[in-house]
C-alpha cells in the first residue's frame, strides 16, 4: 500500500491565534507546564497532525 492510498480526506483547517511577535510573556507563564493527562494516541494525533491557519493578534 502506498502512502497516497493510506491518506484520507483532509479535515477543515483550524485557525490558531498567536500573540503579536513583540509579546513578552511573564516568567510565570513561561514556566507553566502543559500536559494532556488521559489523552489517547488517537486524540494526540488528531490534535497535532491536522491542517491549520495561523493568525496573529493585532494583525489586520
């Protein structure tokens, strides 16, 4: 089976909003840990391996 045959339809892209490039987060925000407790591998794959559009805050 080729890689092309395994691929399904691409899902609708999700828009991700990022802060302005000059944004400096406070120390507490930089040190905050992020975790996905109890997430299955399928959930993680769906969250990270999907199409997305990037939008910057304050950019028109």
